[in-house]
C-alpha cells in the first residue's frame, strides 16, 4: 500500500521573500498599419472587431545581453518560457486570452513570476528545435518578452510592421521598450504599450510556482507550491462540477517549498477531470488535472 501523502510542513528549501513584476500589456489595434498582420484592423486607424484575442508570449531569463542579442524576426531563442497554445493547432482554451475592451483595445495584466511558472507553460521545442520552453525558475530575473497576438483559431494575427514577432526588452528596468524584431529599434507609435510595476510583499499573491504533476496522472500525484509568507494552508481536490472530493489536513505552513504526494487509487479518483486548489489566508490557486486509467 502506497503512502497516501507526504506533506513537508518544513520547507525543503527556503526561498526569500522577494518582490514580483506586474506587467500590463495594452494592444490598440487601431495603430496597426500592415493589414496582413493587424488582427483584422484596416491599417488606417480602424479597429479590430474580434470578440476574443489571445496573447501568445515567451519570456527570456538567461541574461540581459543574451536575451537582447538572440532576438530575430522568427524562431528567436528568446522564447524560453512560453504561455499560449499556438503551433500547428492553436487552442481556444483561455490560456493567454486578453480582456476585450472597446474600440479595438485589448489588455492583459500578468505577474511575470507566476504567469511563466505554472503548469500551463509549454514544454514544446520551437520549430527549429533550438530551444525548448520550460517553466520559469523561482527567483529568475525577467529580461525580454516575445509577443504574437491571434484570434482563437490562429488564422488572424497581430505582429510588427513586417509581420514578424514583437519584443519587449528591459523588463527588468523601469523603462521597458517595445521593439520590432527586423530592426531592433523602439517601435514608434506602437500598437503595444507596457506598464510595469513592482509588487511588494503586502500586495502580491502568497502562492507562487504552483504545479501539479504529472498531468494527465495515472497513479502518483505530486502537488508542489511555494509560499512567500507563512500561512494557514489547505489543499483540496474537486470534481469537474466543483464538488469536494478530497481535503488534505489544514496546517500552518512556513515560507518556502511544500510538496504533497498522493496516490490517486487511495484517493478513489475515477477517470475524469478534477481541480486541485491550494488555499491560504491570502490567495487561492487552482489547476485542472486529468485522471486516466
């Protein structure tokens, strides 16, 4: 009989309490000028009328110089941590979906350290098999972001004036720059604007780097998360209809890394879709998992 679960109430290792980078990406489609990659805008000041737009993005954390010098129009090595299901079969699954505003304006606000470290981060190789996307490491510094915008099925895109990838450099500074990849120069009158803010400990989410592996799962389930501050914490599993299936014992956990190991057979989880939630005094994080037999 496998042990039902092991909860490391003591941290495996302690990560420091550090501020995080909140970024708001605003896309004004009225400013696109190339109708071949304008998300359906007319290229002359008329807006896109798409009801739904996705932001396909990749983050580079290897180093400031590396992240700048590896920018090329397509298949750049900058795409180290990718969020958004793109590729040959784009998905309308909510991953990377932007908030639709009025008059062709779309926005998305993310906390970089959370957004690029979850289980939704791609693990695929790029088209030239030169870089594989992986979740961002805790404590890594964000330097450059690559951007491509699309409609749900990927048939309509938003890119730079030459229909190449868009990049935002200097994310680690107070002055991020939106550039076009064909000339590496700041994009004047860019459709993309960036607002950056450092979120302090009292403002940021308490749960970081939450992941549930493997997914899909056949037997052993690993639930891993970091707490930025000590907190009363509980982990629960719900079915596809939101009904509570399992609640692990609630405990006050220290700052740092925590792991729960569970055997889905002992949890009596039938094949299907479930939701794993970590709840603290300050925030809740939820991941969908698929149980297969």
